[in-house]
């Protein structure tokens, strides 16, 4: 799944940055990872937004399910071998 990402810039006092570096270091994390963790903890009780799939995605999904139910799909045991044979 490919999710789009955004980058933000936050200005904080130097002492706060030092504190964040110290806290992140205790967990072996970079500051960005630690701040991301804090944000995720803050919003974990919120409902994650869901979106309606496009009509094209819906059609593709329905076609894939129909092919699966009709036995027209193949189980792939080794991805490398599968792609080598394409």
C-alpha cells in the first residue's frame, strides 16, 4: 500500500530540542521517530479516516473476487520464481 506523506517543520526552543533528543535517545530513536510516536499516541483513540474507493478500484476489486471464486487465480509460493516466469 502506498500512502502519501507530508513533511512538517516545527520551531521549538533549543532546550526543548535537547530534551527531545535525550528522551528519543533513551529509546534508541531519532527525534523525528520519537515525535511521530508521540503524535500517534496522542491520536490513537481517534477514528482513522476512511475514504470511498474510486469506481475503477471497485470494478477491479469485483473482477478479482469473481476470478478468485471461479478458480481462475493461482497461488504464488515463491515471488521470485513467479516473476522470472512472466
